[in-house]
């Protein structure tokens, strides 16, 4: 079975990956629903309300869904479509501390840009003819934000570590293996322009989250992660950057002294736009300078 579809076309491999994702999503949803029914507090209702469930139940569902929807399809695709699955996914030795520190710096420098674009994205308004769609989008966004707020509201070091694992580690590994691993490799085999591949994967990465009022900042983050995998050819670099970004966001939302800061807050006040825009411009200049150092460091090693 290993590498059985290695010579198949781009469309076949994309179809295979899509079917595996859908199968994983279905399986994860079934298992997640069973978890909520057996361990949650549904208050006797026939319909499971996520907001009525315990945080541990929600964490379990998030873990199962991520593994079945993202990680397993990526691993299966790599196994079926390549005789060298590790090379397919760019799984290499874990990078050194110097490179990881540079990735931390560039990720931090990109954060104001993500926050600023998130503010403008959240102001999006659809035409009156699409008011029904807009209402559904806002409802889905609010539910997602409410679930995150409920998860991070739990106090205690034990719950903090579990949240950090699920929100940062699991999301970083599972999503990157699918998007910057399997999907990036499949598209990169047929599309010669790496910028097109990076941004196309970033768009799909953002779209699959179904959080439309955070689409643009998530797409920018996805593009950044795409350039990291293109420069380094090592999946652990975007995995670490994704983990670090989510960890900083989680810590910011969990910390009472940080959660009202415009860079971490769910909602940015209009009066914060001025200083945040200035900060973004300064950080972007430093960001591009640091990325040049990263590329130079990698070129020296090659």
C-alpha cells in the first residue's frame, strides 16, 4: 500500500486528501458527539448544546476532531502517495535553538499585523440581499468565540497546561501536517510558483476554520507559515511557529492583565487603532529584516 498512488495526478491526490478529510471529520464528529453525550452535562436535552458542556469535554472533542480531521488524513495521504512519507511531509530533524528563537521573534513581530487586520475584517458587512448569510456567519463566529472564552476561563495550573496542549500543541501539529505538509506538497508538485502555492494553501487554511470575521488575519498567518516551510523544508518550523502563536494568544486571553490589550483582545476599541497601526508598521519593518536573517542563516547551513 505504501506509495501506491505516487504516480497519480494532482486532481486524484487532491480528491483522495479531500475524501480522507471528510471521512476524518465525520468520524471525529461522531466520536465527539458521543463524548459530549456520555461525559457532558446536557441537562436532559436531546440536542447537545456545546455551551452546556464541561470544559474537559470540550477539550476532548477539540483534540479528537483535530486528530481525525487534520493529522490522520495527512499521514494517510503521505503514506499512500509517496514511497518516502517523511520527505513528503518534510519531517526532518528538530531545528536548533537559534532558529527557533528567530521564529519566535518573527511570530511576535507579526502579531500586531494579525490583530489590526482582524479588526478591519470584523467590520465586514455584506449587502442587504445576503443578510441571512451574514446573520449565520455572525452566529457561528460568536459561538466559536464563546466556546474559546469558556475554555480559557478555567483556572488552575492543571487546566492551564491541558488548554495549552490542546489549543497550541495539538492545533500546531495537526493543522501544519495537513496544510504545510500534505497539501503544500501536493500543490507544489504541479504549481511552479511557490508564492501561488503558499497563498492558495493559506486561503484554504483560513477557509476551513469557518470563522469568516477572522478570515484575513488567519490567511496572513497561514501565508507566513507557508513561507517558513518553503524556506526551511522542515515541517517542525511552521509547527513551532503555529504553536508559539497560539500559545501567546491563549496566554493573553487567560491573563487578566493582558486580555484587554489590543493585541490580545477579541475586540479592539476604535481609539486603539492609531497606536496599533503605528506599532504594526514598525513591527513589519523589523519582521522583514528578521526574515532576511532567517533565510541567510538557512542558506549558510545548506
